[in-house]
């Protein structure tokens, strides 16, 4: 229809409608059931009142995928084959037709050539002429690409309506058919330890399956969800089913549970997968498996139900390193396929797995205006990158770490933190242990290079993950900043860049409120001169190298440096080319007082400062410097200088004006003509801005009374424009040392007797001179004072002025049978050298008859019990039946040595003892203790009476027990002491003897012991301990009844005869068992006519660069004397030494080798002579031993800056040398050291008497 009107378009407006003519007499629909492979088809037929003669419906269902209708039998006569629509891959299901009142006929269609049935033709008749009729039937899907195709496809069927043999219409339907034959999934991570528990907790999301802790994925294969009898289908004959799972390259299958690489479950269909039911199956009938490389194969001869298969896989180590070698996400694909013997295309599917690696992560957070916290995380995912050792973070200018005034990082208060992280299965990290960076090893603590602005964060353990945080202050005024962190090994491994940060005005304002800040204005020539841009100013720590802050002046000549910590700094200018820079550094100080930040520049307070450049050609500078030299100079001594100026004609300034100076080692300041300044060694001032042509004079006070000599250069002169004049003053003071050495010789010399020396000096008699004692305490002595020295002892006067005269005299001991020889008793102190006054007193007597044999007696005191006093003194009375008027010498352990006669008393406390030496053989002794029962003590003793045996030590041990509450019987304990004594004229008191101790208790038990002369320690049954003469150990609190055995190694080949008491026994409660061992060695007495002497080696360093701790090595050789000789150390421990051995000495140290035969030739060489910048001078390095002794003195001189070095000790050469020496501070060693020195020298004097080349000396 068209409508037009006046003014309408010429064509008007049109519209249309349609109406249908006729009707659809046949309809069709279908519905598939994959679990049975069947499709139910529903057909409706209705003539709707129309007359259809003989209505007939045909439906052709073909088994295969094609059919030649001209080559088949069974098509009804009159029906044109072209009027039928075949549908393929199906078969009619017997007895499935349902249609009320209708007649159904199944017509077989066979191949004409083979008579094989190839299709079914359904014929339905008897439709009523009125109303609507419907029927249903089912077809079985025969095409495996449909029923096992693992996807949704349509199954088609066409029903055709005929009137007799004439085709009227047809209806086609499609039935969606969803095959669920194979699915690939992953268990959600977290079921590594119990996969069966998570068999139905699965995912197909690629990111949710990889377990980052176990580095594995548990893949899930859902097979035959439709539950078909795939291998037994009638007519299909599909054959054995194969399921193949193929991993990505670089992956491998691993046991999912110990001993098995898979788990299999029966299941039921659930959506598009299989829901596992029950427990894992131990076996499946007809199932065989194989795992080869990255492929797993499952072969089913019977596959008639749904299954779930779990397999576990992980990347190989090289693949893991590839995944986690940087910041990246990798997605890999795992493929699975299913086919049968007669259905080779089969089906396949896949499951992707993604692995995310963030090896290094960087983020930032604004905590408050002007403060940003940066966070860096190192995440190795338990796969250590090659060489990962440190993180380097480069900070942009304007973002500054928090440091102290020296540029040291402030690690406290959360400024820099480090924390271990713990990897979780999902790849995230949980917080772990926080690291203590403040007390960390230097190899772990963070460091910052202020020059490169690189913060280095060291990774303690590359296998672990860490989070580092650090706070920065925003010191820039504006702009955008970001920084990059890099993980380093030998080369860069990975990196991360933080998101940019835009600096705001609020940041700039906030920064001014924290710590100090300074604004510098740079101008040319004068305060109102033009501003100078591009000038760099740097705030440095006092080391002059560590940068605290830096920046450049802008177009307005201004620069603001902010957030400067409290402290004193150097402000250094770097001026652009073409301008005259400042010639000195400035001093910047920031100090917070009562919450107020105070800033000063060169002593001038305030935050705003203008810095000027002097005009070229108008002014110059004057530097005054102070240096002290000589080994006796005091580098801290202040020297006073007076400065005067005479200004040139035409000078129109104030002649009384002060000029600024910049100090090195002293504060900056100002000085006027006639002013004074005090400087010490290495200090100087630089006076700037002096008018050119000014005459100056610098004078120093007279310090000759302090033994200083002065040299001056440039003490007066004239100022030259743009140059610096230097007035240099050097004050020199040298010192030397004096050593007094005492040696006692002869077969009757008393090595513990004190000899008195008087020392006089030519200097002021009121001056006190300090000395260092060797074997005696340090002290001071005035001219005319006295000092007492015994054998092996010495003193060294240090820091004596050069050219000081001295005289050392010894009192007369001829009345005691001594013959005295001396060397160097009078002389003058030489700079940087040690003078030696050596005194030797020799006393010889006719040797004792062999039958005069002596022994020793030791008295020990032990206190036990909870109430026993360890400090209480107990009185003992000692009586002898022989020599009642003879005073016998005793050596004290914990008490002072002395003498005692028969009937004399001695007081001892717990742990103390005395050994009375030289008692005649056969002397009967009795030791009695006072009665302390009223004090609650119960006394027990052993060996309180007895007879002295030659060459052995008898022991009288007393134990006093005092307890408030007696212990239960099972708690009673006792002690065991093992003692070592050597005797005879040829025994070595420094020789170590080895003991083996066994107990019958727990063989793994450790027993603690207290050492006397040896360190404390622990010992198990069967272990060994070594002891020398006078040393012992005591096992405390051993269980009562414990049996012990102490055995000593055999030393008979060394000439020793061993005797012992108490070497085996049983521990008794509240008592001390003593296993005492005495080793005796005697040789033929020496010839009194044999003569001996000593050799002293001294070390001295000199010069301003000499190190007083540096060790120098000396090698000593001699001819004519065999074996090892003891030496007495001065500043080093004593010991023994053989020809060819080495000794190391530092400044002021020396050794004296005693007992060398007279006429033996010797040579001493220094390994480091004339090396490392030292000049070596030597006296007495080679010669022949004389009775008065020889000295080899070595002096090494080095000038420049001093260094510090260390080390020391004996280095064996051809001999064995050495020995165990008590250390300073060992409270148990003083007596042993004293005995060792005296006894060693006495032993040597006896041994050297053997006539033929000292053949009797032990040479092992």
C-alpha cells in the first residue's frame, strides 16, 4: 500500500505484509544420550484435514559413511531412490519404535554384490486423515568420530512423507551429540604429599597447577567419561585403547607416590570430566603402562568405564634454571591423546601450565611527605641462579639514603632491613626470619658507594629468598625519579625497575624539616656580583672522599642541599672552567640541640651562605705547617706560632683586620697581624685573601728544653698574587732504649736469686725513666735508683733522649762465690737503637757425689661439700727426722714460694699446694693439719707420713669436707688428680708426657677437668692428655665407685725411668685420688771447666713510617753446639731453638739464647732486610760465643706514613724448636713459667758440661 499527500515525496510512503499459504505436514526432532550412544528421534505427521491417499513415511539409516542406492536391495518398488535422504553412521535400535495406531516395518537394505546388510529402511503407515500422529524410534551412533570424538557434533536424520510412492515432504532434525571421551586437567597445587586427597580438586587454569615448592605439577587424565564399552562395542571392533600423555620438552615424570609414577581411580561422569570415586586402584584388568622419557602410555585391552589417572611431572634442573633465571612468565603445553587399534585418528586434548618467575622485584611506597620506602625482593624459587651474590641498586640524584656524618649507612630504626622469605606452593613468599644487619658479618652488611650512588645488598645465601627495604629522603626540589636494581654474580643476572615517583612541593617542604640544610649562593667577585651557575658543591665526610650530598647551582647561582645528618663535614667546590675556584675546603657543621637544628659554615651560623671568588691578580695565600720527626717526637704536642704582617704601600684596608684561615687538623678561623696559632704534627692553616706584596714573618717558640731541634723554610717572605707561600716548620726529637740483662751461670748458680743494680743517668736527676720488665713488673726509676733482677730477667728503659749518658753497676756478690762479667755497663743513648748492659754471674762448686740423692714432697689442699669455703686457710705442720735446722726451698702453686724447716707451718686454701724440693733420700716426714672439726669440717688424708725416695715426689693430700645437707648415697662424688714431676740432672722440665685415662663408666660420657698449667677441658674414657713438669689436671665430681686407670706412654728410650703412685683405683666420696707420675733422667755430671756464653738478638724499628708491630724473621745458625738450647724472651714467650731455626721479633722484642759453648761460631740473618721501604743496619750479626755473651742488633728505618702489621712466633728449621709457653693472663701459669725459665737455664748449664761435643744432649 502507498500513501501520498500534498507536499509528500513524489513516490509517497509504502508498506507491505505477507501471508503464508499451505502447511507443514511432517516435523522431526532428536535427542542424543552419549552414555548409550543412542539418539531418540520424534516424528509428527498430520494431514490437517487434507486428504492424503495412502500416507507413508520412510526413514533411511545407513551404517557406514556412504551408500550407492542403485547397488542395494530392499528399496520398495515404486520408490525413487532420489526421494530418500540417507543419514549415515547410525543403526536402528531394535524394538525402539513407539507409535500408537501406526504400523511399523523394518526393511533390511543389503548390498547387491555382497548381500551384507548396510542400512535400515523404516516404513510407517496407517496414519489417520484427521488429527496429528507422532512416533519415536532410536538409532545407535556407529561413527567413533561422533561417539568418541571428544567434542559436540550434530547427528542428522531425515524422515520423508509419501502418498503411496509419491514424495510429498520431508523433515530433517539434528541432535547435538557431546562426546566426553578424554579430558586433561591439573590438581590444584597443595596436594603433593597426598594426591589422592585432591583427586577431584582440579583446575584447568594454567596458573593454578604448578607447585613452586616441589617444582611439580600433578596432571589429571579423565578417560571415557561417557562410560562406553569402548573396546567391546559390537560391530565397531575398535580394539585395544591407548592413552598417551606427552610432556613439554625438558620435563620428566616422577613418582607420584613412592614406587609408582601414576594413580588410577574409577569414576562417574561429572560435567565434561570424571569424578573419581573410592580409593586408588591397585590394578586394572587389561591395563599396562610404560614411562619413557617425556611420554607416559596407558594401554587398555578393556576400557568399559570412566577412569581418572594422576601423573606427576616436573621440569629438569636445566629447565628450572631457564624458567627461574629472570623476570618472566613461561607457559608450557601438555598433550594427551587416545586412540584404538582400529581407530587410529583418535582424539587429543591438552592442558597448559604457566610458571611465573619474579627473580628480582622492586616497588616503592610514600610513607610520608619526603620519605619513600623502597622494597627489593630476591626470589630464587629454590633454584639458585648461577653466581647470584648481590643486589646493586643505583639511586638517582635527589633520593638519598640515611647515613651518619661519616657516610656510614644507618641500619637501625628500620632504615635498612633484611628478612628471609619462605616460598609457598603457589609461588608467593611468606615472611621468615629477620636478619640482624647491625651485628652482621662484613660480608653480609649492606654497603653504599657515594661516588657511584650504588647501594649493594649482599645475599647471605643465594638458595634463600630475601626482602630488603630501605628508607630514602627526597632531597631534590622537583622532577620524576626512578631507580633500577640489578642482581649480580660474575655478570648481571636479572634486574627490575621501580615505577616512577613524581617529587611534589610537599616533599621539598617536608625535607627542610628533617636534619640540616644549607642554601649556597655563588657570585662572582663580590656579594652583589653576578650569580654563577653550574658550580658543583659537594658535602663530604671528613675522610674527604665519602659523598653525603652533592648538587649544582642553578641559573640564580643557588643550590639547596638538604637532610644532612648531625656532624661535621667538608664542603668542597668544583667550579666550571674559566673561573677561579676556592682553594680550600670549607667546614660545615650540623648540630641538633633541644630539637633545634643549627647549621654553621666555617663557624658562621645560618642556613643561607654566599660564596665568593677573589679577583685574579689581587690577593695570595700563606700556609703555615707543622711536622715533627724522630722516634721520640710527640705528634700530639702543640707548638705555638706568632704571625706578623707588613702591608704594602697603597694598602687602604684596616691593618688590624683579621684574615680568614682554613685549618687542616684544626678548626677554621681568622687571625690578625701579631696573632698566635698552636699547631701539632700534621696540622696547618691556610690564610687566604692577603693583599699581594704583604711581607709576613712566622716565628715559633723555643722548644730546645724539650730536646727538640727546629728547622724552618719560608719563615718570612712576601705574598704573591694567586699563589700560596709556605712557612714549614719541622721539629725533631730522637730516642733510644737501654736494656739491662741478668744471666746466672755455673753449676751452682742460683737462678732465682735477685741481684741488685744501680742505674745513673747524666740528665736531670729528678726525671723518672720508664722501663718495661721481662720477668719483673714494669716501672719507673730515677737516676741513682736500683733494680733487682734474677737469672733470665731484664728491663728495658724506653724513650730515652738521644745522647743521654748512663752507667749501670751491680752490687758485689763475690762473697757468695760469684764471678761477675759485664758488657755495656757504661755508654750513651743512640737514636733509634737499643744499648745493652749485660751482666753474667758465674758460680761453680764441686759436683755432688752421686750417692747424695734427693727427692721432693708435695702437700695439697682440697675442700669439698656445699658449705666448704674455697678461700679458708688451713694450717699444716711439717716435720722431718733429718736435718732439723736445714731450711728447704718450696715452690708454691697458688701461694708464694719460700723456705721451710722441720716443725715449720704453711697455710693452704682449696686448690693450693707446695712442693718442698731437695729433701735427702730416706728422710722420714710427717704432715699434720690443724683440727677444724668445730668448723664443721671432716678431714681425710693420704700420704701424710712417709719416706723421701730419691728422684721422686711424695704427695700428702688433705681433703676437708663440709656439707649442710649430706647428699643421698647415689649423689656422692670425688675427684681425680693426675700430676707430672720430672727429676734428675738431665730431665727436661718442658718436655710433654702423654697419659691415657680410662673409666669403667659410660664410654660416651665426657668428664670435665680443671688444668693447672694447662687449659681446662673435657675428656672421654680412652682419651689422652699431655703434661710437663709441674703441670696437673683434676677431674671434679666423679661418681663414687667409678674405676679409673691412668697409663703413661713409654719414655725409656729417651733415658727416663718412670715411677707412679695411684695410677689405678676407685673414686671415693668426698676424696681426691691422686695419680702421681715421676720421670727421672740422670747423666754423668758436667766438667766444671766447660765454659758457656749467651747470644742476644734484638729488633728495633725507627722512622715515621716504621711499624712497631711488624714482625721480622731471623734465622740463627751456629757450629760446634748440638741440640736445642733454651732462650729467654723479652716481649715474646721463651722456648728452645736449634741451629737453623727461625724466630720472629717486632720492635723492642728480643731473645737471649743461653748456655752456648764458648768458641761456637754463630750467624744471624734477617729475611726482610732492606725490604718494604726499610733500610737495615746490623751490628754483631756474626761472631764467636764468649763467656760475656754476644748481641746481634738489627735496626730497620722507614720514613713516610706509618702502617700496622702483626704476627710472630718460632718457625722450625732443621730442628724442632718451640714448646708450650704459658700465655699472659693465664692465672694458672705464673709458677710454671717461673719454674720453666729458671729450671730450663739450670738444666742447660748441667747438660753442656758433657765433654765430647755435648754428645749427651737429647737431640730428638
